[in-house]
């Protein structure tokens, strides 16, 4: 065993790996460098980052302007308590006000999407007292701390519940999931029942303070609702005096083609939580942005929330640079052009491989849902399989792609196609050529029923 391999093994033995049984954390890949859309291991092998790591490296790796902003701040003032104002925080708020919906008037800066959602829940429960319930959705992820994991619909919540680490007052609503409609209806004859049902839930539950949604569901499927969905949800919230929280941690920062995904529906939430792309993922950063209605409540009431690292200068410093770089990139037309190309290529890929049941997405945010049988929509693996220790089909496909030089994040039922916004058409073609070969693994275990692939993105037009 080489000295490097020995150190990696020792590192793994003495560190906790996230979301996994620790026996699986034995010899992680050592990454030595990253630049553009690529990252490089200690052997010098280069990988296309087709999922932007955790759907966060929107500007790719080593953007010079963002790095320079962090370096300058580190040299000038690396830390000061959040009770003081800093030029970094002032400039960050100014930049946020210029890109956020004008209705968002006040901001809290923390260090992760989890923290952003935790702050949002504390705000609405305090502002809406005595109402306290929060409605989330089953196919969702909102974070890992007590309140945010309680809002999470995916199987990670199950383990938190077992550990008695959840908070009361969370209810789950059916998803806007056209490919597998929970009401077994078809759009548009369904009349968007998944949205209308929220009205019934609020009336029957009582004491509902807020609804939290990922405008386009991230980890759990890149689900794009029909055009009527969010306008209906906004109307329902207004009628019942319920706050609408948009978790834009993944879907924000031009990932879907607009600054924030909710803009596609011309709907403004009461709170936006976001993170990841806000700093290009170069510093731990999150933002909880609120409407003036919530801001005014806390003029007289105590905002009883904070962190040692709130408004951290090194976290806040890259915000203006990242926003400037993102706007410049969008103005170039490259992301829009590549997005259209990627959509066509993914549709072609789906037509070729019988293991793909549905292809859906928008901008640089796509999902390939793998199934054993297109006609019955039988999945290879279920939600319960995710942490069972079973080798999942999505894991097998992504593992093979990694061997071919393409990193693609798998979930239990989908592959995440979410490259940096700087990717080119040629690089997309190179990555999807590798994925094309890897999907043959799933094709061998899928039934050829003659059924066509679903393009449920089309329902959301």
C-alpha cells in the first residue's frame, strides 16, 4: 500500500461519511484538482462533472473572479461577529436585492441550505402563531437538522424519526409528479388536483402556518409541475393566510434558466431559501430572504435566531462576484443554447434506451428515471431500497460512467443531469456518449415492451 493510499484509509477510518453506513466508507477517491467542468483525481484522471457536484457548482470550478473576492476578503477581514456590519455583508445584501424579486426586502445569511430552511420555519411559526403546522411534500429534501429533516419527504427522514430527532407539526402533501400521478389522473383532465388538494388539507388540518416547496424538486426527481400549479398554490395560501416558502437551494441561481425557478410561473413566495450557487459553492453560504410582511413582524418581535458564522465575511464576500459572473454568463447566450441542445440529446438518449421511463427537466436541471418496464413503470429500486445496502441500478450505471470519466449523481430512481452552466455543446456530447454506454447495463435487465418513453417535462409547458 502506498503512503497516499494508507493516509486515505486512515482518513476514512477516522471520519464520518454522510448518509451512509460507515463500512462503505473505506477508500474514497482522492481529488487533487478541479477546473472548469472537470475535476481530477490523484492519478491524474479527469472527470466531467455532469452533476455540478451536489448541484451547486453552477459556475464550474476555479472561477477567477469568485476566488479573488474570497482571497481579498481573507486578507482584509476573515471574521467578525455578526453583530457588526462589514463591507462584505453590505455589498452582499446590495447584490441580493438586485437579483431577488423586489418583494424580498430582508435577508439572513448563514452557511447552508439546511440552516436557511431552519430559519424560515422558525420565522413563520413565530409570525403565524398560534398556527404552527407546515405542509411539505413526499418527494422533497429540505435539510438535515431537526426542523429541516422533519420537512423532508425522502427516506433520510425515516432515520431521523427513528432517532427521535424530528419536530412536530409537519404534514405531507401529494406531489406534482405527472409521470406517477398520486391521484392516477392525467394532465390536463386532472385539473391539477395535486394543487387543489392543498386547499382541502389546510381546511381539514387547521393551524397551518406555511407550505414549503422546492419549485422544481431537486434530489427527488427534478419534478416540473404544470403551468397552473404554483398560481393555484399562491391563491390558496393567500385565501388561508398561509405563508409560501420556496426552497431554491438547488433550483436557484440560473440553474433552470431564470435567476430563481419560481419566476417560470410568475409567482412570488413569502420566503425564499437558497444556497449552493449563490457563492458558486466556493464558500459555505445560504440566504433566507423574506417579504416585507415578515420583516415588519420582527420590527417589534424578537428574531430569536443566529449563528456564530451568520453574515460570515468569507461566506458573504463571493456573492456579488458570483452574481456578476452568472449574469454575464447568461447574457452570453451559452447556457440557453446548451440547454436546448442538452434537451434534444437527452430525448434522443431516452428513445434509444428501454430502461429510461421518463426524461424531464429544464435549463441545466434534468432527470432520467430508470425503470424495468416502460409500460407498467415498474422501477428497478424503491425508496425503501435507498439505504438498505442493496446495490441500486442507478448506482451501477453511475459507477460505470465514472469509470468512463463522467461523474453523475444517482438517486434511487433517477440520474441527475445538472452540469455547470459553463458547459459547452461539445462537452455535453462527450458526457452523454459515456452515459449512453453505461445505460446498456440497465437495458439488459429491462423489459422491451415496445412502450414509448415519457417526456413529462412537456406537461409543465
